[in-house]
């Protein structure tokens, strides 16, 4: 995991590429982020459902990177060049060789049920094969069935539900599901 914050990197998959997030992505992200399906579980932390709200969100993610907490990406369709969503490595603890995948959303008209498993597999592969993590975690709103299904396709183990784990801006507490994959499990899963 040494160097995860040093140089921006991209993660290549067959159909998708995850590129380092920048302020240049705000306009394209706004186009896909303002659809209702994205806001149900994914962008509830954004107070304004506007371009300015997306810009604030992007600036916060870039701040997370600057303080070495997260590495945010945009997700690009390789065939069209279109941005279709976002994801990030976060809760990065190099000393313990662990990090989480989080902040994943796919905007309309793209099919999140198809694209999310691709993103998760590409990021898991990179985390274990390139960053050499020991533990890869996933923590998400327990009601987000599409993302939970995607995580389960990676072979991750459900560790349980974290009750009232997150307070949303609307005052609602969210219960979050916790999953993980260990390096020895990944060695068997990727075959």
C-alpha cells in the first residue's frame, strides 16, 4: 500500500476504467448524478441536488484525498468515453494494510446492476494484486440491494449490520452492512 497517495493512478477493466477524480469532472458527473435512482442510497450526503451540490461533493472528496483518507475515482465507459459514476478507496490504513471500497454510484441511464459488479471486481483486483492489501472492506446502507448483490459477487463475507452507523443530512440514521475479503480468500476467489 506504500505509495497509494503518491501518484494518481487509474484502474483498467475490460469495459470500464476508473480515473482519478478532478474538478474537471464536475459537469459530466452532474449530468449522470441528478437522476432519482442515484439519490436513493448513494448521494444522500449531498444537501443540494444541483450542480453546486455535486461540486461541493467533489471538492470534499478531493479534500479527503489531500488528507490521505481516500482515493476517489470517476468511472468511465471505455467504448464511449462517457462518465457513468464514481467510486473510491477509503478508510485507508496503510499500517494495517487495509482499506474499503465505498462511495460507489452509477448514474442513469446506465444499469447499476450490471456496472457495479465490474467496478467492484476491478477495484478488488487492484487492491489485492497491486496495493497488496490484507483486508478489503465494504460498508454500505443495508437497504442498497443492488450494491449488496454486487459485493456478494466478489465473494465477500457479510460480517453483520452496524446499527445507526451513519447520520444522513436529513436527520435519518442508516444501518450499514459490513463485508470484507481477506488476502488469502482473494487468492482462491480470483482463480
